[in-house]
C-alpha cells in the first residue's frame, strides 16, 4: 500500500489522525504531574517524552497547547517543575482516563483514582503507584513554528526507582517494571525482551549480551 | 532507590549513560536511510523519532552531530530528504549493527546486509526488508542550545505499508508488523497488545475498544 501527500490529504480526518499517529512506531507512556501555585494539581498522559541527553541528563516532550495537555503546560511554566511517571500494566485504565477533558478545577489524580506523593522537597506531585518516577526542572519551552506545538525541555533532578529494577551497568529494566508502550492514539502494549545487544563495532558481527 | 542530581553526577560515566537512557521508557526503533549527492548511501538506527503532528503530517527526531549519526545529518541536510523504516523482529541484528562506526565510504546497507529500494521518484533509499516505511521531506533542522543536539523536523510525503497492517479506522497494527520497541541503549523488545481503549470522556470510565 502506498499513500502520497495527496492520498493522505484526502483521507477522512480521524482516519488520517489514527494513521499518522501510528507511523512513528512504539512510544513511551508517561504521566506528567504538575501543581499550580494555586495548589491545583494536574495529571496528564503524554506519549511524546524522549531522551535528549545523558550529560546533562535531559528529556524532551511535545505538548499541544490547545489540547487536554494545556493545563500541564500552564502549570509547568508557572512553577518550573513537573514529574514524569512511567505507566505500568496495573494503572493503564487510570492513566488513559487522564486524557479526558476534565474541568480545570478537577484534579485528574482524584478523578481517575491515583494518589499524589510529595517527596524530596520537590514541588510537583509524583504518582504514588508508579515504579519509575522522575522529578524534572524546566529548562525551556519553545513553540515550534512548523505547527504551533510546544517543545518542553527539562533536566532530571530526581530519579525514584522501585527496588530491583537497576542492573549493575545502570540499565533500568523497564520491562520488569511493567512499563507499557503505546502505539497510535489508544493502543497499549506489554513487552517481551528479545535481547540486549553488545555495543556494535565495524569489525565484528552483532552479538547479544543476554536474552 | 533515590538519585538526586549529585548522585547522578557521581556515577561512572557509562552507568550514568545506561541509567539516563532507560528513563524515558520504551522508544521507537527506526532505520534512517539517506543518500548523499555524491551517491554515497547511509543507514543508521535512531531511537528518537517522535510524532509531531497529524495535519500537517510531521515527525521529529534528535540527532547527535558528533556521533555515528553525523553522516545521516549531513546527507539529509544536503538533499532535503530521508526515509524512516521500522525495525522488525527479523532484522534486529542488522539494524543494531548499523550503529557501528563505519568509515564514511562504506554503505551500512552493504555492511549489514540490508537492501536499498528506490521508488515513487523519491531520492532517498528505503529499506527493502522493512514493512512500514516513510519518505520524509526535511522541513527544518535546529541545534538545541541546551546540549548541542539537533532537532530534525520532517514532513511525511510517502507512506509504504505491507498488506494487511492498516485497520478500517486508519490505525496501523505495528505489533502485527513485528515492529520492535527499544529501551536503554541496547535492549530490543517484542510486544503483546494489552488493548485499544476508547477516547476518554470525563463522564464515563475508561473502556476498551478491543483486546
């Protein structure tokens, strides 16, 4: 099957949205926790978090300012901090439900039945039920001229890991944590490790470290 | 376990790199195909592709200009086009091996045993063996001041899908295509769908469309 630009343009809107959202492959599933200076808490599922660098430790995400994500953007800009919490298999329904368009004065934590946790003098709420959690300091936000979405860049200030997830070499076993992957707009996937592979070099074939 | 900024700074470099690379959750696994105006072909695995918008249909990716990705960046800037090809389970070893630092005059297609395919008058090479493939037109590149990485934004001009992957509503079944997810720097994962979930609304609980 082949679609060119004209074919894509002629698709019904929702078909096109589902198709294009599927094409980047698997995405991370994270809950973004924020708290306005007014005290209002917010929680939103975001599938656009990506690794930006290890030194300094940075992560990026894309926010649509006119979507349900707008309160997240407003609060993290107001306070300069937010949390990133991995969605795992036991909290998929609650995590997905945060994407509903609740009124601004409703905390999605309460609405979907997840608990806030404040710790380490960090001002934004962590998700108590999550197993891999990051406290993020906002570095910059930038509106992308190409479509008006906002690139949010944050520095990792706190890493909270459930016991037993980090291996000796620093790798965190996100599969063991039950972290899920997303595809398209609404499909959640568990994973099964195919293997870890050695650092590749031109003079030897690809070799597994472990299955 | 808790790491703050000082704890992260005090970790051995490779431990820190493995840890931080694990924290964004699952990542997409894509092969980026380019061809210089000289005719030199290049193929590189990239784990940083992300959905940027459906209308216009845009995708972003982060390139490290001093890494093995540097030829990819050079060629896509030179020619204004590149391809994105999903890594599936049968080509993991070859895909991973493209991350080895081959000399500039070696095509990774040849080195790892994948085949180029040129079609639809598009100047960049597709991976013949891939099942989900995109022809991308470069829209902009931008060096991010925060760490010198480069944000590459492209428009989707061609979508090539193997038969039977697209559902009636436009969703592409990337799991059925065998598309893999990445975690950390070197771990590849197959997936098992937990479910597709209905568009969430405040006045009803989260409900699955299908398992």
